[in-house]
């Protein structure tokens, strides 16, 4: 095994350990805590110029343990913007399907709500102007810890440079350091219940 392979294996193991620690924190959050932070995070998103000015938005559909995006999805639909939500179409492959209403979301193969068979419009990633991305944890530099499937990193690579990518994370689940590999995408905005962190572009080039 070469040095690069060894390094990647170490980082993967570090990510795995961090996921376990953060998931333990998540399990201890009260319903009141999560509901209050969800409302504040939704307010932060709605205040963004990037959100207001975007005609086409990509947003994940939340699971039980994630920041609740269902009210946000409805808000986007009510505003008349185009909304693309993720659907896994193969091993490690994800596309954004346009939906017209929340009733079009069905339980998918991973137990996550995703566009049903009646949704047949796949958004080209280059059409997306603002993207809202989930995480297990992140830091204030916009580095993200996902679930480990690689779906989002592969998809984010296809988005245009000028598409602003925002990550949602509860303040209590943020970490100072996130193990990262070369393919890991850094976000442009970090949004928590406490505010919005804009990642300076020059930081990304270091």
C-alpha cells in the first residue's frame, strides 16, 4: 500500500470515529432544542440574498435526525422558485429531480423521502443557483462531514462555480476540525441557529 492509500485510510477511519461521536450527541438532543434551532435556521436561510435571488434551488429532504427542511421546501414551492431535491439513482449516484408539491415525495430505497416516479424532470446541475446541503457535522471553514456515501461530493462537483452552497448544522454539533480528503467539497456558507458564516474564497485556495 502506498503512502497516499495509507493516508486516505487513516482519514476514513478518523471520519468514522467522528461520525460515531457526533451521532451520540445527536441522540441526546431534546425535541425542544431541535425544534427551536430548526426555526432559527429557517429564518437565517430566508434572510439570505442568495436565497432570495435564486430562481432554481437544490435542497435536501430531511430525515428524522437532521435539521427539518420540510417547511423550507414548502416555502420554496410557494415562492414560485424551481425546486430540485435529491434522488439516489445508483450506487453513489444522485440526481436532482424537480418537484411541484410535497405530495410527490415518496419513501425511497434508503428509507428517505425522494421524488416519486411521476417526477420526470431532472435538473441539470448547471441550472442550480443556490444549494442547501446536509451534514452530520461541519466546521467554521465550511468543511463537511457527511454520511460517507459520497453522493453529495460527486454531485457538488457538477455544480457551477457561481452556485452558492450552504451547509446546515446545529451549533452544538459543529467541530473545530473535520478530517478531509482531496475530493471533499468545501461549502460557501455555514448556517446554524446562531448565524451565518461566509467562507472567504481565498481560504478555499490554501
